[in-house]
C-alpha cells in the first residue's frame, strides 16, 4: 500500500482499527455470556479489504 494514503482511506483504516477491540467484560456479564466475540474482529490486515 502507498505510504502516503488518501485522507478518506486513512479515516476508514482508523475507524476499522478502533472497532477491532475486544468486547468489554460488562457486556459479557450483562448478556449472560451470549455475546463474547466481536464480529468485526475477523478482518485481517493483510487479507481483508476496506472500501477504497
């Protein structure tokens, strides 16, 4: 990928990075363990794509 990224793509990459965090403990407790995984964590930095 280019070293100098377009600002829009940089914003999308930052958003994806923020969203890829683990589910907070209080959410797991509140949902009685039904919600344990973050579905947005499946994307891999190398193989998954973000809209250009």
